[in-house]
């Protein structure tokens, strides 16, 4: 994926997106925790913002910095800085369009613009390409390939597939809730009929009373988030598998 396409994918949402604000604050403060405080979000939410933008762009946007007087921090990569520069340029163009709209020089209502900027509570956004379409009555099983070669399957209705005009090699996003993902220690050749299994390594573990929230890094550097029963005590950098039911995956068009 070229840099231009990557940046376009990451900016395919509302320019007022909180995630862009958080990325900007990381560049300004050199700290994810400080960026979270200034953006009035949790540390976990700030990391999720970075993970989502990284997944959408397909390139690393933030590097961890080890050591220093503060014990370490974070800095933007060249791609991260380019993303913010592009966001600034698009922001200026957007303001010009809105100015014309308010002056009555455009044929699009402000309500329509706000509808185009709809965001979702789903925390997992994985770029994929359509590998296979299998129709069985009113159900279509869509096999999707992630950038690292992993395959996942989404089970959708035939009507949805037709409305999306899905085709082989089409670029899409696989969306699913963090609560739909069960993270377990890695086990070879375990039967997982009806569920997708994606292998990776645990990069963050947030402990809870009944469940732990686990961030998982996949082979191509993509990140996803899921939950694990607290009793499993998954360790950082340990090999894990993330499982999500085929029916829990929503397919969204990238372009």
C-alpha cells in the first residue's frame, strides 16, 4: 500500500475525529498518557485511537521511546506527521466548503454532511480484501484476507452483499466489537468451527474484576482488542489467539 493510499484511508472519517486530535497531542507532548489527559479521554482510549489509525493507514504512526528522564514516551513517525499535515490541509478545504454552504452556494445540506461523518462504537477496524464469496440461499460467507495473510470470514445476508456490490479483490474494512472477541492462550490445532481465529501476541493487558481487556498485535502490525476471562492471566508478549464469530463481523466499504 502506497503512502498516499494509506493516508487517504486513515482520513476517510470525520476531520473532527477525536483520534486525529489525540495523534496531534502525542506529537505535541511526546507522551500518550499526557495526550490522553489533554484530550479528556482515558489512556486506554488514547491507545485505541492510535491502533485504529494505524490499522486504517497500514503504516506505523507512533513509536515508543524508551528511557529518558520521564522513563520513556512516544513520538510520531514520518507517516504520522504526514497524516497530520494532510488533515490540516483537508480541514482548510472543508472550512471553505462549509463557508460556501452557509452562504447558500452549495447544493448539499449540513444535515447530509453530518450523516456522512457517522462514527461507530466498534473498536476493531481491520483493512482487508475480499478473497471469496460463497452464497448459500439468503446467506453469503465472505472470506476476507488481512494484510498479513490471515483470513477471516464474515457471514452476511445476500441482500447486504448485493447492496454493497461486493466483488473479489475489493478493499473493505472488517468491523467488530471488542466485546465480541475472546482472547485465549495460543493452542495448536484447536477446533473452532463457526468462529474466526486470528493468532498474535498480547501487547497490552488491562485487568478487570471478571475479564481482562487484551490488545493483540497481528503479523502485519495490525492491532485488535478483545477480552479474556481474568483467570487465564494472559502475559504481555505471550502468544494468543483471538476468536470472533462469523456473524459478529460487519463489512464496510473503504471507497
